[in-house]
């Protein structure tokens, strides 16, 4: 990869948002102990992992009305199923079984149209089978 408009190759560090003062890749353990934990302590926030911020971000997106597809894209998940498995319980009124069936259809190559999904006695059904 080359820097935009130049012949100079980019290093991995050039692609990072957060770099060390020297411009190199940050050591996550060093960053966590030297910078992140002191900020938490100074702010009066209980000790959390950096990864907890990722989950907080995804959860807040959904609580503010973002779609699962948008959250999937923001989180970089490989499939909507990963997003549903992690965050599906946060979607008010969501019927995770429908998403599971859609994922099955997409991964198996099966086809379905709108008449395949029937909402009868408040349970989702696909092709006449209980979910």
C-alpha cells in the first residue's frame, strides 16, 4: 500500500488512529496500565477492560435506535448472526428466531419469499415449522 499521491509505501503504523509518541504501534498492555487505568481512576470510573468499551459502543448504538445491520458494520462482524448473538437481546421487540432463520436461508442457499414467514399464534414460523 502506498501513501495517497506518493510513491512512499505505508507502514502498518501509518494506518493506525492511535500511535505511540514515536509513531509506532501501541503495546495494548502498556497503554492499558500506563494510560487507561489512571484515566479511569481519576474519573471515578470502576476498572473495566478496553474491550468493554467496544461492547458499550454496540449496546449504545442499539439503545439509540440503530439497526442491527448498522451495528454489524460498525463492529466489523463477519455476519449479522454474530451481531444478533451478541446484541440481539437489546433490541426491543426483536424476534431473534426470524433473524436465525434468515441467516440459515442465506447460508444454505435456500430461497424464501414473504409468504414463507407467517405470524400465527405469536410464534414465528418458517415453511410451517415451529421455531
